[in-house]
C-alpha cells in the first residue's frame, strides 16, 4: 500500500470520527466522499504512483465539484480530518493510523510464532515433549499437566458445590394475586359444598409429605467423616507429589470420591503411578473416577465364611480369577469385550468354564458335586 511521506506522525492528535456528527453538513459530506474514494483506491493517500494528485483530480475521483473541495478543504485540514504530507499529498490520518496498527499486529504475531518455535525446539532437544506435535498441541498438553486454564471468576470449585437457597425478598409479592389456598378452594369446590376445607387440608398435607420425603432422600453412600477425609487426602497428596497449597482441593475431591464408592486403597493406588506429573490435585479426578467406574462393573466379592464345600471351591476359584478379571477390565475397558475373551482365558488358567462371578461359580461346583454323587450311586 502507498504510504504518505511524513517525517513525524503524532497518532495522539487524531480526532475521533464521531466528531463528524457535529460538523456542518457540507464538511461532513466532503469528508465521507474523500474516505469512500480512498477505500475504493485501497490507499490512505491520494497519489498516482509517485505523483501527487492535485485537488481537481481528487474532486473527480471523489465525485464532487472542484470548487466545493477547494472551498472546504482548508477547514477540513484544520479540524484534523484530513492532512497533507511533506510532499503536499492529501491523506487520511485515520486510514494511515489503521495501516500502522495492522503492521504492528503482524510484527507481534511473527515474533510470537518465532518465540514459540524456538521454545518447541528447545523442549524437544531436552526431551520434555514428544516430537511430531504442533506448538499449539504441545502448549495444551503442558497446560493440562499444570491443571488447565484457571477460572475467570475466581470462585473455587468447593464454593460452588453447596450453594444455599435464598428466600423470597419481602415486598416483592403481587398484592393483586390471590392466596394459594383461595385458588385451591375455587378450583376444587366451585359449588361451595361442606367438607372442602378438610379435603384441602388433607391434600396439602399429602403433597407436603411427598415433596419433603423426595427432597430429604439420603445419598447412596453416607457422608464420610471429616478426620478420615483429611487423613486420606494427605496420603493422596503424598502419593501424587502435590504440595500443601492444594490441601483444600484434595479434601473436597477425596470426599466426593468416597461418596461415589471409592476407598482409601483405590485412591492411593490410582494416584501413586502419576507421582510428579501434575501441580494441581484436579489432575487426578479423571483417573480416580475411571477406577471407580471399573470397580462398579466388577462382579460382587465373595462372602467371608463358606457354608459348604461348593462355596469353598467357588471362593478359591474366584480368588484366583478376580485379579485376572480386573487386569482384563483395565486393559480392555469394555465389559462386552472381556466377556467374549473370558472363556479362552478361563480354560487357559484352569477356571470353571462358565461366566465369571462368585454366585455362578457356586452353582457350577454344586452341580458338579451332584453329578459326581449320581455317578457314584
């Protein structure tokens, strides 16, 4: 783009284009036509190559009489809406400022890309990141290890889990609205028969009992003890290599995991292999919840005391089969795939040739015992 020939350009002296609203209509119209002509020329200065355009040529390009441009141009230049460069060419300070800002943005972008490429090369040379990833993917991966982007509102996660219900502010009710009891009476008993108040009272009590019982429903797992949560949270932080600044977050996440069905062993065993890979405790939330989900898909554990020989055999078989089942679930992460592969795995390891499960093993050994008794008889 052709630029004006100016030695000094003070961008702070450029007036706002909103001031066009207070100019006379004639000056306003001439300025708009000059700007439109520069936009069509895709330039910020009236030049033809290296030649300066005269006022008559500018008037032809802008589509206005030459005498109108000559009479209004001094006032327009005085107000700062147009200017002349050192060679006398007419140019728009606003369009020239736009060109300078565009060049500055391009320079900042090029410098940022150069710095990022240098950072990626140094990180790959140190072996911190794998090769073959774009700079944006590498930055996302490293930011994820640090815990991700922080919240904009600054409210911690713990402060959003137990938000209180606010009551109705006094004086905000509609005075023209009828009470709820009056509306119920009108709808339930339009004829005004006796006994409507008693029926309404019974209906209200029944509705209140149903709603209160549904709202006061207890969670599936009881709320863990605060001391136990602190103890397990400290062990989890030590297993993951997290500092004491994440103590509150660790206690909140551990409390949620315990209510979801996890225990101390599962939490510590899941976090221990990830030691030193994160600076924030939220990094361990997804792996622990995945372990809880895998635990819920495993068959029920065996009873403590077997009642007969079949239960004893089933207990021993399931004790050997359960670790194999857990490893397959951790590798495949799909219950249907593990179910299809299990018969061959059971035959290879000497397990009963039936679907895995303690109750199924008990039924298998009892049927096997009955068959042996029938053959012996």
